[in-house]
């Protein structure tokens, strides 16, 4: 029987934009802000807001640098963020009765 305890879902990850961001980052070591924005199909401002929330919980790190005069922001999923994402997926699988 599936475990339907929705209270165990990580609300920080469960937001559509943040879930998409974490999913993108789970597949790469690092991604530039513009790459994430394009993959998630959101605006710069919206993405920035969601990245700050993920960063405040230490699920991601952001490093800013300049290439010439152009600012570049690189985003990485932390170990804590990767573990949280794995728990999130495992809980969804459990709710669906797919866990091993």
C-alpha cells in the first residue's frame, strides 16, 4: 500500500520552478544562469527569486564572475540539495507505490 503522507514532501523543492531547477542541476555538475533560465522557461527575475530560496536552504551554490565585462552566474547543486532531491523523489515513488 502506498504511503500518502503529503506532509513529508519538501515544500521548497515542490514548487514547479524550483523542482525544474533542481532537476536540471541534478543532471550536470554546474550550469550557467542563462542555461537554467532557458531550460525552465522563466524570466530572469523569477529565476533569481527561486534561486535565492534554494540558496538560503543551502540546496545550491552560486558563483558570480565576469567574462570580459559580462557577468556570468554559475549554479551548482550542493550535496545537501542532491540528497534532498533524492528524498523528494523517493517519497513520490513511495506515494505512487513504486518504491523498491
